C-alpha cells in the first residue's frame, strides 16, 4: 500500500521535472515531499525509462533492469516509500558462471568487479600462463593512477590481459555494456581506484577492500528484486506522486527552455509551462539539446557523452522440455567474455533467480539473454527472429539446451547505457558547475553518478535537495528574488 507523502506545506514554488524515468520520478517524489508543487513531463507514453515489465507466455517479467543493489539504501527506501516494501525479494540463487574456454565455469568468489583477491580461485578460467602472470604482480613496480585510469588497462598492466578479458570485461560489460579498456576506474569501480591510489600491489588493494567490507559486517542480500518485477517501481512511485498532488503528463515532449525574470518557461507541443525551477532528468543527448541556448558549455559537454545499445531476448520454455538440461538447474545464469566471440554477452535464468517468476509460471522456464556492447552493436540491426536463433545457438553450445521456446520477446534498448570513459567524473563536475550558474536548474540521471537504480535515485535526490535549498533555504529569501543570484553549487561528482 502506498504511503501518502508527508509534505511541508509551509513551502511554495513550482518545480518541473523533465523526464519520467526512475531518476525523474524520484526527483519529483523528493520535491513534492519538500512542499513544492511538482509537474513531471515525459515525452513518451510510458513512465519508467529502462525499467519496464511485459509478458512472456502470459507471465509478467522484467524486460529491462531486473534488480537493484540492496547495500545502498536509496532505491530500497524509495520502493518502501512507494508501498512496495512487502514485495522486495532477494534472488533465490546467485550462483553465476562464466562461459569461457568452451565450458561453464563457476564465478570465483572474492573479486572486485572481476579483479581477484585469491588467484587460486581462477583455475580453469585462466590458462597456466595467465595464472603465472598474476603471480608476478607483487614484484612489479607500482603503477601510478593519476586522476583517473581505465580499468582494463590498469588491471592488464598489473595482472595480464587474461584477467581483464575473461573476468573484468564480462562483468563490466554486464553493467555498462562497455569496453573495459575505456571505462574509468574512478567512476565505475571507485573503491578499487581508492585502494590502488594507496599504493602497493593490486592484489593487496583487493584484499584491503575485502577486509574493510568484512569489518562493516554487511549482512543481507547484495541485490534485491521486486515481486512482479523491478519495472513496477516507476508506477508505484508515480502513484505516490499523484496521490501527493503532483501532476504527471506523458506524451508531452519538451521543445525548449527559456529563462525568464522570475524563473523558467518550458515549451511543449501543447503550450508553455511556467516554473520556478527545473530538474532535467533526461539522457545526455536530450539534455544537451534543451540546454543549448541557456547553458551552452554544459550542452557541449553533454553532447560528447557516448551511449551503448543492447537487446534483451526473453524466452519461455516448457519445463518438461528442459528437464534433462542439467546446466539450467540451480544456476542464476552466466556471463560471456567478448574474447570468446559469441553473440550473447550474458544469460539470466529468471525462473531460477527469482522465485516469484517460478511461482507465477510453474510449468514454464523463463530465461533471457543480452546482446550488444559498445562498439559491437551490429547485431541489433538483425531481425527479432535472428536474435532469437543466435541466442538459442549460443545457449545450446553453453548448456546443451535443445528445446524450442513457446514464446519469445525481443526488447531493444537503443542508446540505453551511458559510457563512463577515463575523465568522466571530471566532465560531470564541469556540467554541474555550469548548470548551477543558472538559478533553479539541476540535472540528474544515469549519466552522472552511476547507471544503477540506487545511483540514479541518489542523483535525483541531490538535484532535488539543491533546488529546495535554492527556493526555500535561509539565504534564498522570497522566491521572486532568488533569480538575481548566481550560485556555483555543482561540487564534485559522486558525492
């Protein structure tokens, strides 16, 4: 049951949130709770962005993101606030594998985004030569990381390319659909970046991270889903926003933004919406277009952000048809290193991973594969039937699956994941600094502080809190007077 927002009704002001993905909805939720009047404008007919449910053989499943990090509080707290607390579910199993060297091999424990703490756990994944290369690491001269460094380049320099190609690459690819040799360590694996900045061997840095995690005594699941799908979260948050008096308009693309003497004019295809403040929660290319006139420096920076596209191929099989396929039992799925030249980059056995999927369709076995990485997106131009066939071919090679699905669904996420190259956080800081020079304007979303759901929610909360402070803080004075000031509150990204 949704809990009504507790609003501070002593505050006034109208904030417009542009973008109805989870970041935009989280921002609206936060702003409304702070007492502002809120309008959300979403260009498409659907809320939720990369969070979406659909049906496969009559069963509700996620067709976008399917889980959220549970050891950060933001997304879990938002779900609870939206009335979904009693539907939060940990994975039924988290036993993943890596499909490499023509076999499914257990994912080693004790790693940080694929960087091992115990090389002894890598037998079978790496060649004898690869294992020998790791053993040399403690004798190497320390490698400086400077302000930032690519994850893949640094790890390959310390431990050899095999560790990157067989472990780091598939794990980072699962999060960013990116290239480990381009992805920023500071942005994507900050705990590893801080550890290696301390100096000494990389292996020792991983061990320090593990020791600190153990000292924090974190308990409970690392990830959580929601019964009925993570894709139900946006609708629940939207319902809470509407119940609290917020307005949400879909199929309302924003065509332009104009600063006025007292705030902003937001031009849509159905008229102009006036606002005291704006939170821009759109992908980088859209934000770039909307900021071109009023904030050209930020617009240029945003235009340079690259994206990766991917497709999810969801399939349902009769359980009676796969009962002899032992490799499908117990595992939550597997990752696929790009170096092995397969079409799919991962497979998730949804009926194993999520008990609610198994309970909803006890006679079916639901799984999904993902296709497409940064710079390797030609597969996405193939017909749906070709992607299904390619996925089935790889699944047959990996698991021995010979059954035919009773239903399939291909979901394409074009421009779905922003890329975080070396220097990304410095770019984000520049964007925020420029945006903050315009009173009543902030940005949030996956492009800034992380692509995961908790990071997007945290980004939204930061933007909303800064807007509230501008409009209602002790130094703001009357709202009509706030627009004469220019405040540089961008700060460092990721705080």
